[in-house]
């Protein structure tokens, strides 16, 4: 794992005048969110959040409305002040920065994209994208060059002089992404940026966005209420409920090893075909394997969909390899259980 770019340690956010008492009671007595509201008149927005995001990682934070995911991500650039805990960005404690240092960090190192773009209606696409550079005093010629480059990245070249109202919703969303990229930040904070779009446009933007940020090696915290979206673009996923991070894992880990019933309900409708890998469902090789000579082989990272294609052409098991070494096998029964989910 590469260096941590964003680190949160025991972060709490309690809304209300008695936050310290609430946190103490939550730690000592296990006070729940409803109990905190009843006893102290406070709302626990985030509770004991601890995680780190590595350079270039797309880290999805998901949960239902009111789970605390948007509150949590706004701590990274200190749009929201934590009630307790530590947030580090690029190794620096965000909580210790003064107002000037905070503005500089936001301007240079963090780009944020919201569900509603809030594009300036009286400014052209080019001017909207260049605005972060304008407020930093970058010369116009440089602003225009950067704007053109980022618009090319999101496939909006040719629309530079259009006004936002002349663009579709998906195109406006891409303008917002280009604006966030214009200052070349190391970190992107994405707060449900595609949730208001039509399904087909949304899928296209998800693919474009993932490819773009991976090419540019941008560390991304991506907020969504849609598990399909989180699985589609995230390297890891954090699932939240009532301000608590219930589970963090890769898409495969979330689907095959749900931490509790809440997560299990989330993942029950998710297709496993492109998520679950051979190394997860395979059985170990035991005893004499001479009888397996001539059996088809597949790499341990092969997904269920690939294993199905191999399985239809053979009556026997599939030998699973790792760097050319035989490490396990997948029988038809094992494969069916893997598809169904009973095996995992």
C-alpha cells in the first residue's frame, strides 16, 4: 500500500451544545444516536471514524440518507469542524491550520464536486472552469490554457463558449469535474456528483470518471448512496449507518463477507459475476492430482464470469494458478455455490 494521503483518527461530529458530554457518554455507556438526542438534545453525525486513503485510491463512502457520509467527507477540507479526533491531509494536521493556511490548502490541494454544480449562469464554460485559477490571481492566458486542457480531459472541447444553460445535465456535471481539476489538486472530494442524472448518462460518467482519475492518479473520496455505483468505481468501500462506519473493504470483501445484517441487506441484490474471484471460492489441492492432468486452468484473479465460460467446455474441475503455480481448484458445484453466494 502506498502512502496515506488522507487520514482520519477517532473523528466525531456531534451537533449541539453538549457535544463533549455526548461523546463521553457514548464512549463510557454506549449511548446511541436516538439516546443522545433524547438525553442531551444533540445529534451524532459521525462517530469514531478512523480510516486512511492511499495515494491514487478511489475510496467510496456510502450509506442511506442521514448516515453521515456527507458530514464525514466535509471534515477533510474542514468545511465542518470535528467535535473530536484528528484529520491529516498530506501529512499535515488540518485542525491546526489557520484561516489563511486552510484557504491555501483548499485552493491548491483539494478539489470538490457536489451533486448540484452551482455553475455561474452568466459565465461561459471556459470561465467557469478557470474560476479557481482566477481567484488565485493566475494570468488570463494561463487560465485559458488550463481550462482548455481540462475541458479536453472531460471531452467538452468545442463547448468552451457555451453558457451552462445550453448544456445537458451530464455535460454540466463534466464542467464541474473540469473545474475541480483545473487547479490540479492531489485530492478530489466527490459528494454524490452523478445521483441526479439519468441512468445511462450516469453509467457513462462513472466509467469516464474512474478512467480519468486513475490516469491522473488523483486520490478520491467519493460519496454515494448507491452500492452499484460504489462497486463500479471504488477500490475500497466504507459503509455507514447512523454516523458509524460499519465496514470497510474491497467490493469483493463487502459482497462476500458482509460485516452484519445491515451490510448483508445492502449487497443481497448485487451480481457477483464480475466481483468474486477464483481465489475466494477455490478449494485447496489435496492428494494425488494426476487425474487432473489436462484440466483447464485459470488465474486466481479470474472472476466468476470468466470461470463460467471455461466451465461450459469441460465436465471436470478448473485448476486455479498463481504465478504459474497450481494452488486450488473450482468444481462445478463450487462455482454454482460461488454464484449463489452460499459458499462465501
